[in-house]
C-alpha cells in the first residue's frame, strides 16, 4: 500500500486511501518541539514501523518557483535559481514537477535530512509540493468562466494566491498569513495589482477560511465565495473529516 506523508512547518501527517470505503485514513503525528522534522520522522517510524516500506509520496510545504516550460533547460540550475528567489532554504534539495496544463515547471525545496530519512524507510518516494493538487484543480475548475477569478488557498498560517489566463498562470505567490488582517491585505493588494473589477470579477477562497474573513473581504469585493469541499467533491465520504487539509482531499479525489 502506498503511503502519503504531508510535511509542513510544524505539522506531520500520514495518509492512506481505504479503497472499499473511499475514505482517507489520515493520522496527524504530534511533533516534539525543539526537534528537527527529520528527527521527528525517525521517531514516528520507530513508534509505528507499519507506516514504512513500499512506495510513498511526500507532500512538502515550500513555495513554488515557476518557470515556463519553453525556458526550462537543466535541473542542475534550479538550486541556484531557487536560492536567489527565496531565502531560508539554503542546504535544501530543490526538486521539480511539471504542470503540463499550465505550461510550467514548478521547483520546490525539500529538506535533505528529511529526504534521507524517507529514502531509508521506503523503496521509492515521489515528492510534490502541497499546493500542486490545489493549483491544478483550481485551474481546471475555472476553465470557461465568464469573469476573471482570483483564488486563495489558506493553510499552515500561509496563503497561496493564484490566477490563470487560459493555460497560463496570470499570477502566483505565497505570503505569510498568521493573522487574518494579513490575508485581507495581501488579497486586496494582488486584486488591485491585477486590476480586477471589484463588481464583476470573482474571489474564491479555500482551505482554513474563517467566516469573518469572507465578511471582511465582502466589504470591498462583490463576489467572494468560499469553496466547500463537500459540495465541491459531490459529498465524497472523505469530505466528512474536518481535520483533513483541502490539499490532501484534492490529491486523493482529483489527483495531481
């Protein structure tokens, strides 16, 4: 059975799909403060050896650096480019995935010690950024919309904001959203930067959306919508779990 790990700043969880019940066996792991993620992973596998072995896919929470497919030449240059784009990821391994529907190569950072722990526990590991299934799904979701749409995914005290123009990104960036006022500020900043229409265009929120966040934004924008997983995914059984992140649901239901 393939295991999915979700590794973010301060959280770790294991997930498997129960095929017959169409449910996700999602188990967060309580991290020890002051201990590295790699050390926490070792402890998790020691305490629960049944979680190791076979194949795995690891969802890692790091920002994306996007390169047009036609400009991508060599994976060996991604590390330097990523380091020039983002700070705080020195010494990380820079991996990448291709988003063919959006014509981009998405580079993301993976902690080298975490990679080593997973390499020791699994026969093979496939890495993907936490935001990848969400971005791919939102792009497909918005195809053919009458008005321009801005999307925001709130998770792990961060906000990923993106917009699309047919088969291209119009915009993508990640911001710290430890406080609701930060999320409101960045969303309105991007909205104005893209010259969206406050009366005609649409803002769609997903993830850890507080009801008051939508109310605050509706003071400035007419069309603000929160994506409800149960309605979005046809009341799939996995949407009954309130503790499963939207990105994990999307990965299991809609794929990468």
